């Protein structure tokens, strides 16, 4: 999905230019009218170019963040949390985009309406627990950069507030052994 975004953006740019160029208007009568039309077209093209330059990963996250409660609840044909977590995990992505993606995972609307974050049930039967174990716990330990560990720790803390286990509380993303101990503690807590 991320690879198709530049193609889609360029297609939208071409369609926008064709739409603006193809709008039937009367021809300008004065040089000032022509200049005004040219300036308006230039501003429109600049806006389209700026929109096309947005990183595809950021566009994906921002699209997810625009979803309504109904759209989040309907898992057919929408951006899934798996796609957002891939962006958080992508060590080649700019840190700002990764941070924006990590915030999207714990976004209040997502926690309430995305079925992947449903907290109902017990133990690992809860979708939120399965999601945390599958995506966030590996990121807490297996990734080399401390940013990934920090994002995972922050997402876990936001999805599971109030955890008082000392190993969870003392997790320091810059110190990998503390993250390893936290992972073990998280696995126990998620299984409850």
C-alpha cells in the first residue's frame, strides 16, 4: 500500500491539472484577467505539488487518523493497525513520522473503535493483548535502535495504563536489559 502512494499522488496531480485546465470559462478580456487566471492556476499547482511531496507513510497515518468511529469499526477496505505499526518499525522512516504513527496506534478513537484494540475478554483472547504481544513486545527488545524500544514502551503504557510491575515501570529504552525484563513482565500481565 505504501509503494502505491506516490503513483496515486501523481495521478491525482495530473487529474487536478486536467480538471483546472479543462474548466470551461470565458476567455479573459484583459491582460490583468489573464494574469489573475495564471496566478490562480499557479497557486493550485503549488498546492498539488506540496500535497504530492508528502511522505507516503505520513499520508497513510494521517488518513487513518481521519477515520470516523464507523470507519474504524469496519475492518473491510481500510488501513489496518498492522500497516501503522510497520511504519513505527521502519527504522529508515523519519523519526517524526514514526512518532506520529505510534501516536495513531494509541489514539483515543482507535482504542475505542478499532476491533484490533478491543480490550474485552480475558488473557490473550483479548484482541488488544494479541496485538500487543504480536507487534509491540518484539519491538521492545528485538530492534536495535532505542527509538523503536521507546515507541513500543510508550504504546504499551498507553494501551495498558496502571501497570505497577516494577520491571515494567523501570523499563528504560536506552538500556536494553531493562527492556528484556519488561518484556517478560508484560507477557505475564497480558496473559492474565
